[in-house]
C-alpha cells in the first residue's frame, strides 16, 4: 500500500527486505526502532539474519551491534541472536535466545539506563552509529515521518546514523498521526536548558520525526502486527501486592502527603504492574495521570473507565485483545495518550519535577533495601535495568514489588545481601510483597532491616533471616549496616549447589 509513502524522493527508494538487508555490512552498529514489542522493524532484521546465516555457512563471520529502544520481538532479537549475529547489544532485552547467548558469554551486552542511551550516542560514548532501521506508520510529502507505536530512540537513530532504512508498516493505525510529541530542544552540556514540560499532558514538540531524505538508502513496505505481550489475569499474590499499595496510597492522601488524585504514575512491565493498575481502576482515586514508559492493558482500562485522564509514555505494551480494542477506536484516545522519545519519557528532570510515583518489579531485595532488578543469582542477566533506575532515583515515591518467593518457594526474594545491586538503599523507599509493605522512608539501615524482614519476608524464610540479622548485629565489625561477610551470599550459593535457598 504505497499510499502511506507520500514523498516522491523516498518512494523511489522502495525495495524488498532482502535488498535492504544486503545494504547492511558486517561490523556496523545498527540503531533499530522498537520498545517492548511495539514499533520494531518487522522484516529487515530477519532478512539480515538469513544473510548472516548464509555467510556463516561459507565460514564467514558476520556480526553487528544492535541498539534499540528496549526489548523487541523474536523476529528481531530472536532471529539475530539465533544466528549469533550480534556482537554488542544494548540497552534492554527480554528475548530468551538473546539472554542465553549473553549468559553463555557469546554476546556482549551493555545494560544502561534508558534515559542515558540518546545522550551517550550524541556524545560518541558508544562509537559511531552507522545505520538506522526504523519502522514508521507513514511518510509525508516533505519527507517527515509519522512515528509508529513506539518512539524509543528513533529520533536519535535518524539524527545520528549515516544511513537510514525505513520500514513503512501499513498495519499500524493511521490514527497514530498526531499522537506523538517529539521534542527537538534537547542539548548537550554546557548548553542545556530546562525542558518545558510542566504537566503530564503538555505537548512541547512536534507530531513527526525529522529525517534527511538524502540519508535514506531503502524504504521497505510491510503489513505486519506488533508482537503482543500476553498478560495473565492477576493472581492471588499480584492482587495482594496491589492491595497493599492501594492502602498505602490512601494512607498518604489521608496524611496530606499526596493529593487526592495522587501524582503521575509510572508502572513497570509485567503481571504485577498490570494488577496494580487493575486495583487502581477499582479503587477510590479519580482524575489520575501517568508519566511512564510503557502503556499496558491496565492503563488502557483506566483510560476507558475515565479514572486516568492522560497517559504519557514512549510505547504501547499491550495484549492482543487490548491492542485490537485500541486500534478499533484509536482516534478516541488521541486526547488521552502522548508518545514521546524515551529520553523525555524517562528524563530525570521531568520525573523529579512532576513527582512521579514509580512502581517497578524486582528480582530480589536485601534486608537493608538494596534492590536487584537484573541478575539471577548475581551473575545471569534476566532483562536489564530498563527505565527502573531513571524513575526510582528521581521519583517522589519509589516502590519496588515482588512476590516474597520465587521458583515455587525455593528462592526467597528477601535475602541477607542482594547478589547484584541496581537500586541502592538510597533509591528504594517502599518494598512490597504479598506479605506486606515496608515503608523505608526515614529509617536507618538497622530500622530498615526490621521493617523488611517483619513486613515483606515469607514466613518460611523469616526465622532464617531473623537469625542472620541477629548474629550480624552481634558479630559484625561495623554496626551501621551489620553483615556477616562470609555468610552474606550463602543463600545464593546454597541455591546454586542444592536447588533451594
Ligand atoms: O522466571 O520467567 O523463568 O519463570 O524472574 O519473574 O515474578 O514473573 O516477575 O515479570 O514482574 O519480572 C525484575 C524480571 C520481574 C522485571 C523483573 C524469576 C521468576 C521468573 C520473572 P521465569 P516474575 P516480572 C519499566 C521498568 C527490570 C526493568 C524494569 C524486570 C522471572 O520487572 O525486568 O523494571 N525489571 N523496567 O522465576 C531468581 C529471584 C527471582 C527470580 C523472580 N529472586 N531469583 N529468579 N525470578 N525472582 C519497563 C522497561 O524498562 C522497558
């Protein structure tokens, strides 16, 4: 459907995915669109994977650097990882094949804060960006691009890459036009100015992505749906976690520390985050707003019910059911949803100014409140820090949540010492499990340990945690953050050796 491509100069660059993939040589860094399964290029990456496989058959090494917004899909991360075609991956991924390669030491991976990626590239910290491969929903006559279902780092890729390959996906809803807010005012120091975004609903930029047509080496037409994230209905634990958070928020409103319509919400990926949104949708709060990264099913429900008046994000992350519903009526949501570049959706300045309430999942927390979001048993990457650090440090309230146990009760998610730290004790204000909520604000390390063990640990692991903490209090050389260093990580070792903590 070339009616989506209104620029004659770019129309002349239309070619097949295979022809476009043939323009990507080994050794280059490629900036791909895509954020949590939305707006990633659908055909060029898999055509490239095929090309890499063919090269490998002839004994030739063929690897590229893959930079994205965040996670993508099996036809991008999965396909390229499968043929061992990725030299370096950044910044966030959640693909099983990719994860396996990284943990086997076959793929380099840099886990950076999502808000840092663009400025790292502008400053040249990551080397040269050679090629951008970006999905768009359409091309205007003057060459400007209608962004797709995610913005991610696309503005930066289009701006910084020497060459650009565009995928124009006619499956994307034409009503996306006008939903985006692309801010072109960001600068590097020492020339930075305040970003003039004062409320979630503010529009400070343009509806389109700019792109120099002279850099475009290929335009590929597609008609292919986004990958959908399947959400399970909230389980017992998620409902309990949501319940604790709701009760806490009501308490904060009563105390006068939060306004009646709360503050802009940020909610991470996954079932618990979705359950919290479902809880809020049933709850007493009205006129809520969200300043977040991804817009999940739960938030869409809240927009539909009228509880959430405006959501600002960088991408959709919806189940197929929710996506079908959204697409059937996208025009209706134009006043409620704004999609921005991830350097803006995750910008520390704005998160701090708006006073965001950040709610993110975690792998484990220790008794002092250090949080591990990324590494299983200290060495194996799960997904990456994503935006959790951007939000946690700068939020008005920073909440981390997890079931108290993992793997059928063999693992305690509350441990003596976190086996990897993404969010330090200074960035973690509230910990929640199905057991309860620990409000760590204003507490010293020893007071925090008491609150975390008492409120968050599973009864099965509580006695062992109490025992560790008591002996640490007695024998630790320093009494500020008592630890028994020879024992601090013994729970993880026990799991690795015996299959249970
Ligand atoms: O493993 O899938 O093999 O069964 O971790 O755990 O309980 O389903 O939780 O889906 O909310 O994910 C931290 C990974 C939690 C996620 C993390 C195992 C568990 C399971 C998933 P299986 P659950 P969730 C904005 C915010 C970082 C990025 C972020 C995440 C799997 O929230 O990636 O916050 N966060 N971004 O079995 C060993 C433990 C474990 C454990 C859980 N203690 N030890 N394994 N698991 N706890 C979004 C973006 O930035 C894009």
